C-alpha cells in the first residue's frame, strides 16, 4: 500500500459547497514521501513527466481520503482509469477528481441511482477572448455580461470550470460526445458570506441542451486562494 505521508496543507475549498453525504479532501502541493498505490503506478503512462506522476498520485491520495470519509473500507484499493481517462470508483461509491497548478482535490459519496457528481478547479485568471467566446453559448454571453464584477472571480473562467465539472458528472451516463455547447449554465452570486471557507461563493444550474436525456445539475462555486472551484450534482434535495 502507499506510504502514509505527513499531513498536507488543506485549504478546504469545498467546505460548505457539497451535497449531503458527499465528502472532500484537498491539498496544496505533493506531500513528501507519497507513493502511488502499486496498481496505480503505471496509470499515468510511461512517458509521463515526474510532475504529472506526482500530481496523479496526490489526487488519488485525496480520493482515498474522501472515500474513507464517505464510509468506504480502509484502506481503499487502487483507483484505475476507464477508457475515457475517468477514475473507476469502488462499487457502491461515486466521486470526482480535479487538479490545477499545485492544488489537488477529490470528492466522494455513496452511490445512489440517478445521482451524478463532478468537480473542477481552475486558476482564477481571465481567459483569452477567443477562448472565452468558444465556451459561452446561447444566452450565456449576455448572462456573464450582466453578472456583477467580483475581485478574483473571472466569470468566463468559472463558466469553463463548471462545464468541465458538468462533463465529468454526465460522462458516465452517455456514450455521446459532450462539448461546451451541451449545457447552459447560470450563476447566482451570494450577497452574504456563504458557509465554509472565506471567498466569493454562489450557486449555479446546468441544463442539458440537445443530445441524450441527461439530468439537470445544480451546484455551488467558490473563488478563493487564487483558485476557482465548483461542484455540480443531481442530488434531488441538496
């Protein structure tokens, strides 16, 4: 089994954002002495650079911590990758993994029929105009333009992040290709401090457009520590 590394710096950016029964683990940097599960060691591929291997191992370590908090057996076995690169969660559990720069995070929850979950993290920097224009569809450009300016929260980058999380959530439900135009996202910023860690927070919805029948997703986001994080899910009463 992997070595037990020293406690990491955990910013807790998903505190207060998750639906019921979901648990998160995150950290900044790669804990010294961390080694991947022996059955995961080859997962990044032979050509992967050292940075990518460390990133992969730490993200999987966060996933095991999240799974343990969600009630999975301890120690949890290897988290292999599926044909699309998605993590293969142990029977009875679902989750999502993300990383951006030095930040790694994972969320896990007991699996229930019809419940899907996705997270993402991105650096809180504006996108190039051409990239931003390729992400927003339909009424989204007007919606982003109408949102209030918030220091440290580039809305177009948050839109990108949410659509990445949406893809992770919907991916297990369909073999059809998903793109930035597959969902319409709307944000509702909070005017008062939200639960959990400091930072700018709010709620969101993601509605499927065309293609296969997929669930409407709701979720929350946070801008803090130079990062944007978000979670989307199909929990009916969260």
